[in-house]
């Protein structure tokens, strides 16, 4: 008699009798000692095919199950293949005791796997006892193919049965209740195949009254596409009232392992694809950051020399063109760069958040392209920009004054020449030679009066000379166009009077127009300036509010963003009024404290703040979802953060953060406290910005809770796809992964040999 005893946890694999009590192993094999010939035939065929499905991996097979295992060599080889372990070195002799020794080594190995063999001796196997050999093979099948099946807390036979029931439940005419008559019509096997590979069988065309056709379809498809050898004959199953349960179980278990392996491979592939997708997205963000940073820094590098150029023009029109070019720069060319700078910071923060959530190292941009480097370059740009605008306005005022001096010089020199005209001729006359004494005295009085008049004109001459000197020093085009020789010394006063009247009236109109422009600009600026400040404060309140969820905060911020976008037309109108003021050479405005520069800077800060705040909330949502943080926990984090954010600017400085940690029980007071705090600061402020953001605070507080794929898990997934080899082939990558991600791996993995690709790269990536 032969009996088999397995571990207690596998007792559920035994058949049940009519009283629904589990049969003991001894009972089961006692019943099978007198095998129905049909059952023995089915077992012999099925077990032989099952053994060969494994032995072929070692390049061999068996023809006769009771004869080919008699020397124990192929039996030991079979166990090595299915277990993946080495058995003791077999005896090479051909004597009976050599064969018995080899079979005993195989039986000892089976026992070492938790299976206690009762009444199965090596002698029966060596003697070719069919029933004992089939019993031993069934024991091996039960231990290595069925015992480890686990489905919804059921295992072995019941687990396999439950798996079949779950997979075939949606199919018509299929009702799997056992491992014998439930499989006679072939529909259950076809349903299993269709459930996992609907491309292989058109289940709708199968007929219940064609069991042989259904069975052969399943056998052929399984052998051709699923690498499951044909282990049964359709006619034997159909013509047997109750097919052999062990044969059916053995064959069906091959489907479980084929599809479970496929599901395991699919799970592994999905895990790899998930990790690769994260890697690809992160790499894309890194590349975009580097590209955007390079372009922005290059634009700053090219723009600064233009703004540093202080070469003055000699004509007012040329200087006004410079002012117009600067206005185009501020209105057209710079705003997109402001958006790029803001987007650069957003991309950087989002990338760092995603890297932290996936347990990846922080991103370190190329040298000179850190966010701080870009901020410093931008600050330098704005300093040069401010200096350039101030220089432009100063130069335009200077040219305006020079034009005024040139006009003043023309007027004064014209009057002086009119006065001196004829004076030289008069002084050269010798009319006194023929004059009487009385006439001489009269001439002397006239000359004395002229001398007095000449002394008075001396100051005017000095004024004219001073104006001429200033004009010459300034190389004014106005002074070079002065030609004194053509001045009419007898300009009529009647002509000057109406001309002056007209000039006075024009000046009054100009001053009144300028005042209207000042008031018009001030009226808008006094509304826009406070509006911008109010929005900045409101956004700050929304970002620290703990009354609502993150989604509610996001909705509020999106509404603010849309309102800000809609307000842009007011900024454009103010720019238009500012341009009119500059064209009219208005450089002061007593009606407002806001300059166009103030408004521009405030507007740029508002756009940057709303975009940055939205990005912060998006990253908080990413963190919350990745780490499973509840809204209550988030509110607690926010309350703690707000309490220690003394400046109320959404950031804690190191001293505030230290106080926060101490309040939570961190020992930062002892001698080792400084070292520990320095270590923590490297976690929350990896870029050495000198502050701790709320996002970094959340990451620190929840750093242990994220559910991410570790490097070991990813390596294990690759090993599954590689069938547990130390390398994975290019063909395997292309078969198991989507094309884009397969090529992504191939392009980054280092070569293992001429034909293979190593897995080592995956850990580093």
C-alpha cells in the first residue's frame, strides 16, 4: 500500500467523500490502487506530457513513465528543473543499488519540501511499478504545481478550483464545480483561454453539443500559442463517464501557471512601465528646464549690453526713438520672458516634488543654471534696465534744455546785433571836426549816454557768450545751426508782438494738455496699484487657509487667475497713457505716488505669485495622493506651519523651523542637535535657499509613508520578465514592454554580452 501525507496547510487539496469529510491521503491512494483502466491511461498520458514539458528545458524527455524513471537520473533531473535547486550528485553506475540510491536521493528531496512519503519506496520505482510511479509523480505535481496556488485565502486544489470558477463565471454553458465532469464538453477550457487571450478563440462560435471539437480546439490552441503540451485525448474524456480528476487537475494547473505567469509578467511590466513613465516624465522636465534656463540666460546675456549702452544721440528725434525701442522692450519683448522665468520656477518645484515622491535624488541643474543663478541674472537685468530708463529720461531732458538754450541764444544774439548795428560807423564818424562848441558839447552828452548803454549791454553779451559756451560743450546740433551773419538788425517790433502772443497761447494749451495727461494717468494708477496689492494679499490668504480642501483652494486660485487675466486690459490702457506722457516729455506727476515702473513690477509679481501659488497647491495634491494624507492631517500640518511662519510670507526661516521641530519633540538642544538639524535642513532645503516652504515641510513630515516602487522591486520585475536570468534580452524587452518604453530601456542599458542587455543599469536609473 502507498500513501502520501502533505503539510497541514495543503490538506484542503484532498477529495471530499459523501459525508463532506476530507479523505486522508491513505484513503485516497487506497482507492486509487485499483485504478480504473481509463483513469490509468489518462494519468499515464497526462503525467508523461507534464514531465516532458519540464524535462525538455534540460534537453531530454521520457517515453515510458514507469521505465524511464527507474534509474533515478531523469527523476533527479526533473526535480532540479521544476525546483530550480541542485540535488546531490547522482550515482553513475548501472547496478540496481546505484538506481535505488538515485531514486532515494529524489525521494529525500521531495520529503525535504514538506511532503512525507508513506509506503513509497525506491525499490517499487526501480522495479517499474506503474501505480507507485504514477503516485509519486502525482505527489510531485501536487507539491510543485498545485500546492502553492493561492486564491482569495484558499490554496492548492480548492484555490485552483476557485480560480477556474472566477475566470469562467461570465461564460454561458460553463459551470465549474469539480475537476472531472465539469470539463467534459471542453467549454470550460475554451473559456479559460478566451478570458485571458480573446484573440485566440471565438467563444461565440462554440457549441455545447460539440465536446470533441471544443476540447481539440482548446488542446491545439494551448499547445500552439500557450506552450502547454497536449496532455489529454478528447475522445478519452468524452467517452469516460467521470474523467480522471488528477489528470484534469494537472492539465488545468498548467493553464493557471501559464496565465498566472502572464499576469505576473503583466504586473511586472506594469510596474516597470510605471517607473519608466515617471523616469521619462522627470527626464523630460529636466530637459525642458535645462533648455528653458539656457534660452532665458542667453536672452539676458544678449539684452544687458544693449541696456548698458549709454551712447547719447545729438538729435531729440533719435533719443525719442531709443525711448520707443525701450518701450517696445518693456511692452512686447520682456513679458514673455517674465512668464518663462515663472514657468521655469514652477517646472523646477514640480520636478523636485515628483522626485521626492518617487524616492529619487533631487535634480541638480547644470552649473550656472540653478534657480538662484537665474534669479541673480534677472536681478542684474532689472538693475541695468532701471538705470537705462533713467539715463534715457535724463538725456531727453538735457536735449530739451539744449534746444531751449539754442532758441534763447538766437533771440538774444539777434537783439544784440540789432543794437550794435551802425554803432561802429557812428563811433568812427569825425563830425566833431566841423562842429561848434555847443554842438561838440551835445555830441559829448550823446557819447556819454552811449557809454552808459554800452555798459548795460556788457552783461547781455556775457550771457550770450555763456549760452554759446554751453551749447558748444554739448556739441548741440542746435548750436551748430546758428548763423549770426544773417540776422536782420532792424527786425520790426510789430512782427515780434503777435508772434510772442501766439507762442504764449500755445504754451498754455500744452501745459493744460499735460495736466490732463497727468490726471488721466494718476486716476487709473491710483486704482490699479491698490488693486494689485489687494490681490496679492488675498492670494496669500487663500494659500494658507485651512478652512477648505486643496481642491477648493485650487478652484479659488483659478478664479483669481482668471480675474487677473481679465484685468490685463487696464494695464495696457495705462501703458498707453504713460506713452502719451513720455511723448509729451512729462516726467513728473504730483497726482499719484505710482509710476509706470511701480505698476509694471507689481503686475509681474502678481502674475508670478498666482502661478507659483497654484503650482504649490498642485504639488500638495500630488503629495497628498501619493502618501495617502487625509485632509485633517493636512490641516494640522498647515496650522503648525502657519503658527511658526512669523513673517506670514508662506516660508519659515531656519530659526522658525528649528522652533517648530523642538515643539514636536525633536532633540535639537543637545550637542548633537546642531548636527541633526543640519541634516534635516539638507532634506527640506536641498537647494540652500535659506527657507523652508510648506511643500518641503509636508515632504519632511510624511517622508516615510509614500507608496513607491523601490529599486529592488523594479529589479525583481525585470527578473520576472527575464525568466529569472541575470540579464534580459532585447527581444524580451520589446515583447513585454510598449515600444516607446522598450526602446527607452534599450538605449540606456549597458551591454551584458554581444547579444544581451544587462539589468544593472535599472538600479542606477
